[in-house]
C-alpha cells in the first residue's frame, strides 16, 4: 500500500511531468518563414553571397539557389528539445546551429551539430561527420543514411547535451567538460566548447555541392525551463 508521503511524491512528480511544455512546429506555414534570416556561411552578421533561399511547403523546409549560407532564427533559445527529419544529396553538407550568436561563425562561436554525407569530404574527421559537434566532439557511432530521411532529436539543457539519430543515442555529454582546443578554418583557435554561449539562435546550413539542396521536415521544438 502506498503511504501518504509516497503518494504525495508521486503526485508531485506527475504534476511536474505534466507541466513540461508541448512541442510546437518550427515552420508552421508555407512560404518563406517569418523570423528567420539568410546569412553568410562563415559570419552570420553578413548577408549571404549569391541568391540562396529557404522556403516551406507542407511542413518541409528546403534550400534553393546558391550554396554557402545559414538560415538563422531571429529568436534566441536557451534550453530546449528539438526534433526533425533531414535529407541530403550525395554531396550534401548541412548543419544545425545551436546557441549561435548574431555575429561570427556558428560552428565556432556557437555550436554546430554536423549533417553531412560521407562523399562531401572523404577525409573528414569523425567530429566533422553527421552527429558530431563540429571539430570538437565525435558521435558515438556513425548512423547517417545517405540520400534517405534521417530522424534526429536534440535535447540541450544547461551544459547537458543529448542527441539521438535514427533511434540511437550518439551524443550524451556534459559540455562543461570539453576544454579541447578547436581550430577554425583559418587555423586560429576558437573558444573551447565549455566556453561557448549558453543562449543563442538556431539555424540550418547549406554548403552542399553539385547543386544539392537541404531538406528539413516535421521540425518541432519545445522550450524547457532551466
């Protein structure tokens, strides 16, 4: 028989679980999403070069036009859970910006969860392949399915990061423990992961080659209380 004390604790835990917010679509309307900006791939304070674009049709966000851009949210996020599916071409290269600032390179001044086909760069390090925190934290294993839809879930709370790709956990780590040196594309040092921002913008990147484009569908998010 459950005691009054145990019952009270059970009810409290149940009420806390019930209070967790619902998921909401990240791109609920067709057309060009409001509250998002197309920015330069290496410095999001600058406009993108060429004529890249991102549009939504029936819940699927698709890039088009020139490669080399970030599609960056105007809104900043702290703690959240994000779920979506993505598909890339044979030489696809994308990424998810996490807590990115309004200037600089999200891969080094925020964090980038990499999404890339093996064929984009056959010499890529494990941390530069799908599921890696770019150049910093390699995934536990490589589960990317080329040219197919891949499902991913990211939970980021404080310094705790968990990533599930195609049904298996590939990242579960405390960001505060990662003091490794990370080099930018020009060879200069970037801040260690433990020193990256705790609040910032979301974004999706298109660096695909051979006119490949990035597709993101069923993206949904819920913000969590710290």
